C-alpha cells in the first residue's frame, strides 16, 4: 500500500533501494567503469549495509526492490524513474546494458500502487538526471537523458518550472553526480560539470554551495539529504565544513566499490515521496 506522507517515525520520507546481489562492473558505459578494477563483492555489501543503516538511523524509511540477476547496475535505483505523488515516470535507459532493468522497476512501481508513465522522445534516466528543489525540476541532459524527454516528464508530472542544464564532463554524466538540492533554495554544485551559461542559469534559480574539484571526483554531490543530515561519500572534509556552516551535518560513508561503477549514495536510492527536499 502506498503512503504518500511521511510518518512521524520516518520524518524524512521513503526511499527505494536495491540490496546488491548481482552487483558488478561487467561493461563500461561511463568513464569510472574499468573492467580491470571490478568491485570487491564483500566490501560492496558492507558499504551498502552501512549506507542503509545511516538512512534508517537518520529517519528515512526504506523500501526494497529485488536485485534481478544479470543486471549488475540495478542497485542504482535513482535511475528507476522520477516520482511525484503517486505518479512515476519510468526511466528509458540510454544503453542496452541497463535497459532490462526497466521491466523490474515497472513491476515494483505497479505492485506498489504507482501510476506508471513513460517517455517517447529520447532517453530519460530518472532521478539520476532530474532533481526537484521545491517545485522546480532541475534536469541534466547530454549524456543519458534528452531534453525533449525532460519536457515530457515535466508535462506528465505537472511541473511548471523546468530548469534544463547540459552536462559537459563525461565523468559527471548524470545530474546527481554534480548537483544536489539541499533545500528548495540551496544546492551543492560542482561548477566544472556545467558550461558558463548553464552555471549562471543554476545561480539564478537556486543558491549554490560550490564544491572543490577534488571533492567532486569523490562524488561528494551524490548525497542523500534527510532534513539537515546529509549522507555522502567519505574523504571530502572541505565540503563537510561548508555544509556545517549552513547548519547541515555531514555523515560520510565509504562507497569506493560503488564509485567503481560511477555511483555513490544518491545513485543507490530513489525518493518515493518526492516533495523536493
Ligand atoms: N554504472 C551505472 C551507469 O553508468 C551507474 C549509475 C549511477 N547512477 C546515478 N544516478 N548517477 O548507469
């Protein structure tokens, strides 16, 4: 049964996660994936459990989709789709290596009472490339999602303010690798992932906390925000300090084995009651 409001026990809402069962790097669809540096399975499980534990401890409510064998990237549930209320726009993956995940995610959403929609104009990789901050929907295009698909998503979900930005660095191929709304009016950003014009556009739309290049490559923008608590990758002290100055508490977690596939904390979770942080 779908509950759209967060319960007092879980004030920061519900998230969809996928416990790693067949997680691996078996192909290369982004520059982080290297077939000669595959993840250590046991360590990946430990890191995932630790992330899971932090989200629960900080008041997140988790829902689980089973990991289907043969789809190693399915752990990155941010790419399942984009949810608003009881509606979800299902992802249409750019690469055939991930396309088989769509049927499993569709089944999960249908079983759990969501109205499932789809795009017809190009590819769309869900919350990986589309992030709400309040009523505004920030969308990244260029590598995995198409601009036309974002427009369809906005109209399917009744979004009136769409802010499309082009991603220009292949290492930051999804918007959630370089941009993270913290509140409806504040976001973390890696400026190097955007061209000058789009960075200005971001600046006009939301106040930005800029991260260093060094922290950006540790995936520091790939964070799970639970109120004023932020769960994010380990090894980025200057960003933790910047967050503290804004009243946020950083909770670093080691996610090296997932960064080997090009993902971290945010990629491993999908917001199910998306109110825009
Ligand atoms: N290996 C996966 C891919 O390239 C990683 C996905 C990361 N997800 C994200 N939301 N950034 O598709």
